[in-house]
C-alpha cells in the first residue's frame, strides 16, 4: 500500500519522526504485505504471537515501552500505529497492546517489576495484557466489583474481567481490583493495580470472545487468586488514576490507528475510481465520485491534524485530556465514514469477503468503542469545555 508522506512535513514532527515513518514503511512492505488476515481463532492467536516476535526483533516495540529516565514519544507511537494499520490491522493491534499492557509498569513499576517485564516486552518475548473492563463496568470503571482482599502479606483476588485484549495469549496482565470501598464523592477511590502472571493459580481464561475483526480477546476469571504484596503497582487505592494515566498515553494512538485505516481506504478508493469503467468513462471522471473522494481526503487530513496536535502537545508536557478525546472522537468516526465511502466506490465488490475495504469495514468498527466510546469522548470534551471560563 502506498504511503502519503505530505503530512510528515507538518511542523509537528522532527527529522527523526520522518525517518521513523520511512523506515517503518519499508519494513511493513517487506514483512506484512504477504501475511494472511485469518479468521479462525487459533490462526489469529498464532499470527499475533508471530507479529509480536517480528515487531520486537525489528525494534519497533521499544517505542511503546518507556526506558528509565525517558518519556514515551507520543508522536512516534502514533506514526507507528498509523503506518502499521495501513498494512495489517493485527500488526497495529500487537504493537498497541504491548504498550498498553505494560504502560502502567512503565509509569509506576518498581525496579524489580520493570526489570522482570519491560525488557522482555520490548524484545517481543513476553506478551502483555491490560485487564480493566468488567461485565458491569465498561465505560463506568468506577463500578468495578473485582476485589483484592489482604490476607497476611498477600492479596487474594476474586472477580471477572471481560473484553480483555490479548486475553488467552498474554503472559501477564496489569489488572485492576478494589482494595477498599469508594466514596460518594470519589467512587473510583480504593481501586489498586496488580501484575498477574497468566500461570498464577486461581487465574483462568473463562471464555474466548470472537468478534467481527478477529483478534485475541477473552473473559478472565479470578477465584482465590493469591498474589504477593510485591505484585501491586504504585500506591494502594490509586489504581484508577494509574489506569487513566496509562490510557491517556495511548488514547491518541487509537486515533492514529483509525487514521491509518482511513488512509488505506482513501488509497484503494482512488485506485478503484481510476480503474473502474463507468458509462463509457472512468468512475474517476464522474463529478459525484470526485466529490466523494474530496470529502474522504478532507476527513483524512482533518483527523491527522487533530491526532498530531494532541501527540505534539503531550510530547511538550501539556495536559491533553480534551485534545486526545477530540482526536479519538473525530478520527474514529471519520474513518468509519471514509471506509464506507471507499466501499461504496467498489460497488458490489466492496462487500465481498477478502476485499481490502470489506476487511477495513470490520476493523474500524471497534475503534469507536474501545478505550472510551465516542459518546464518552463527547462527555469528556463537554466537561473540559465547561471548566474553562
């Protein structure tokens, strides 16, 4: 898939970002173009493990794992997710989950935790998971009911997590549980974070979840899962804040992945318009098709501006709660529209299984939900606006 480098000349980027994007494009063309897009769960698991190893061996995963004394480069993560999403949605997923799954350890892990998990994650030798959502606590994380009771020097965890990406293949999970009750003013108070190895007694994968764009996903169950106190991440009772800090790092990158899908859709839409015969001419010669392509291109560039504004601002040390929410909302919603328009340009061929636009149509849908649904982003933006005088 060809790459549109014009946006890399925007002032949001430094020379090393442009070099990173160009290097990723070369690597992706060589490593990802011929990979399958499997639908069977066993094939998806195997390919995801293979992609983690490839990304680790190539050094890409080091960009999503913070090194001691160094901040994560948000623009680099966004460029990587945008580039990978243009070529292979599962490759983007594999990179993102290594970052999200280990992000809390990067932020608050002890020296022992960082040494044990982060370097193997960066090398692609350990697969990470992030276990926050529950059957009754998705967008409303403060409704969490998984509990961690202190017994002697240990914590014993009971509860369920669901919609957990990398569920079933992760070697460890950063998992959130209640160690104390919340208050009416702070219902999220009392949530703590733990690192749970997948082979811990009392921890099990209760159900594998199959979705329209296949990737490893599961419901997890904890029954008398005993962890040493050293498994806790950060300060007791401050896990919700840690979860939000972790999501803040990667929420903008979800928008970047949507941007990558949209760029791919625009490209295949252009190719289809140039090659498809219609009424004695090309589809591209029809004013309606030109108008549709123009609208698609405007949506792609508008999304890119929001994505990289938010990423640049975060890299300058700014608080980007509203900017990240705007980027995720606009980029994911617009990507859905761009992909739908590309499918329409393909006509009946667009809904045929195996076509690029058919796959993109399935891949984009979940991005409007995970890491904060579009409606949640609207609430965040509205709340932040009302804070301003």
